[in-house]
């Protein structure tokens, strides 16, 4: 017998043992960690609230097979596993949506988590013989997409990062916002002596520029480092006191550039890698929520920026030798859903275009990096449906329109929001002002029937994200 064959038998034996262990685990119940991310106001809080509400009530989820098949027996919230992480305030957010004068939940900023246990009857005959009910413990982790956008920094050194950031700052859409910072950089010698007040001033100007980008009408989103905008407990710390500088070969130890590079490395280590270890590396599944319609409203620069932000996000789900995650190790995310949120802002007939548009943004980066890694899917959803699609008569033409109460108003109106392009290649530089999608309020009486918050395709999202673990 050759050594190879012994080796093969050994592997097969090991695999069988692993398989049995896995089976035993699954019978006893499994835990799945689902990350929910997206940039500010992309819809994370509303998504998690509606997912929990519909699972707890086995409600409006006809395309989640465990629900339509009547196999979801019971669901309840349980204490979360990480006592130091804030709990997702499900009850508070739901109360706001169901109030007599309903409103959207308050904006949230940091990471939070919540655990829901789902008891179900297994679908497979063999498994049913072994156990009549199984439990899936689902941990949902809400974290800002801005933090995810920092992950690619781990694959860059200070010089490479600086070049990328300075090019971006000088590009279209951003140049008017970065002027004060770039002028300051122009008058400095990176090879000159390090000095704290200069470092502080540069960091302040760079932060002001990032803030202006975020506040700008065009809705810029690729903003690094993310913690400059959401510092939390790190406000004023040296790890946040740096900025990109044009690389100078002559800059030696003790130079301003050396100080900045040191702090850039500290940021990677203390902030980015820590987030990676404590949160990201522990996730099994991920949903990335994208507010595509707001990006359309913002016009061409906002759309170009969205594409860059999506490309950076995608990097995080790439496995194997090509991706920088390979050497970090431990990433276990095997399914990622990119979901265009607030689909109820447009008529049902436009939803396919909305999903195709999001896919077209991802197609470029996927081709460019020859993506291999987690399984990807895109769809358009509304976590809470605030409108109805109606056929309105516009000068004798029936046009699919939406009816709902616009934000800041009290009465329902019918609006024709226009067509969503099916690809971003169909959007010219003249996009500014072409799109004007309206924001709506949650309608009164939401969820009163006890059948779960009305939504669009939340079930399809869940089938992809957790359906296989409910089988
Ligand atoms: N019509 C509609 N609006 C939504 C939906 N989800 C989110 N929104 C809007 O988007 C805003 C931000 O949502 P939120 O969940 O707080 O975003 P987060 O910052 O990612 O947690 C809300 O205040 C709503 O105005 C939805 O499913 N339908
Ligand atoms: Mg939130």
C-alpha cells in the first residue's frame, strides 16, 4: 500500500468523523452569526426590527420555506452571548414603528447585537427520525458599514494608502471639499521634523474634509479612516491623529511622514484589526444594505462613489490567495447578500431594475478582481412597506405609481417616481436632478393585525441567509 493511499484513507476517516461531529452538533442545535451592515441610513435598524418581528410571529414570510411549510415551531429572544456589546433595542424600535403617530426608529451609530432562538421541525426524513425539533440560535450583529470600508487599509502601507486618498481627494466631486486640506499639505515638507501641533492640524483638516464629503449633496461614502467620522471612545487619541501625505523617499526617522506612518500602523492594529478580530471574523453570513435610490438622487459623483464603496466592501468577502483576507485567516463568511433597501419607494414593476442596477455596480469590481469567495446574491427589498403600488392615470396613460405619506406630511399622495435604470451604464453625467425619489413615513396601524410588519422580499433575503440552517 502506498503512503498516498494510507493518507487518503486517513483523510476519508477524518472527514467521516468530522461529518458525524457536525451532524451531532446540528441535531443538538447550531448557532449562526449574521452580520447586518450598510452605510449610515441604509436601513439596518429597520431591517433587523422587521426580521425579528416577522420571525417572532412566524409572520409575513411566505417564501421562507420553514414558515410556509409550517415547520417553524417557536421563536423567542434570548440573552446575547457578548455581555459587553450593547443589545439591539428591538422593543424600542418596534414601539416607534407601531406608535399611534408612527415614525422611523432613531438613528444608531455603534455596534449592537441580539439573539433569537428558532425552534423548528427538521425537513429531512432521517433527521426527523432522530429528533423531532431542532434549534437554530441566530445572533444578529448590527455594525456601521463605515467600519467595513476600513478593512482594505490592512492590505496597504502608509505610502500606498496616502497616494490613493490624495488622488481621491483631488478627483471630481471632492476637490472643492478638500481644498483647505490639500493646500496645507502642499506647503508642508513631509521629510521635515515631526511636530504634534502640525499633525493635529492636518488631522483636523482632513477630518473636516471627510465630514463635508459625508454631508455633501452628492452623498459621498468612501471615507477613510471611518473612525475619524465616528470616533466613539477614541476621540482625540493619537491613533486618530494622522492624515495622508505625499510620499517622500528622503523622509527618515523623526520626520513628520514617519510619525504619520507610525500612527497609520497603530490605527490598523488597534482599531481595524481589533474590529476584524472581535466582530467580523466571527460572522458566518452577512447582509450589506445599500440605499441605491438615494445614490441615484445624488447624481453622477454620488454613484461613482457608491461603486468605489461597494468595490471596497466586496474586498472583505474575498477568500483565498488573491485576497488580503487570506493572510489574516479566520474569516468564515460563506454567503453575502447585497440588498437594495427601501424598494417600496418605487412601484413594484421597478423592483427588478433596482436589483439589476445594484448588480451592475458589483459586476465591474467582481470582474476586475476575479472574485472568488463567499457566495453572493443581490435583491431589492423593503424591510417595512410604507407604500402601495397603484395604477394612476396620467393624461390618459396608466402609470404604475406609489401611494403613501411623504416624510413631513400627513396625507397620502400618489407619486410617479420615474423609472429605475437597469444598469449604471445607462446613467449619464447629466444624472443630477434626473431622479427624485421621495421618502415616505411608516403608515399608521402598522403590524396591528399581529401578522408581522408588512415588507417586500424579506423572506427571500432570509431564505438565502439562514434557510439552509432551518432545513
Ligand atoms: N420606505 C422605507 N423607508 C425605509 C425603510 N428602511 C429604512 N427606511 C428609511 O431609512 C432611514 C434609515 O433607516 P435606519 O434603519 O435607521 O438606517 P441605519 O442607519 O442603517 O440603521 C429610516 O429612518 C427611513 O426613513 C423601508 O423598508 N422602507
Ligand atoms: Mg441603525
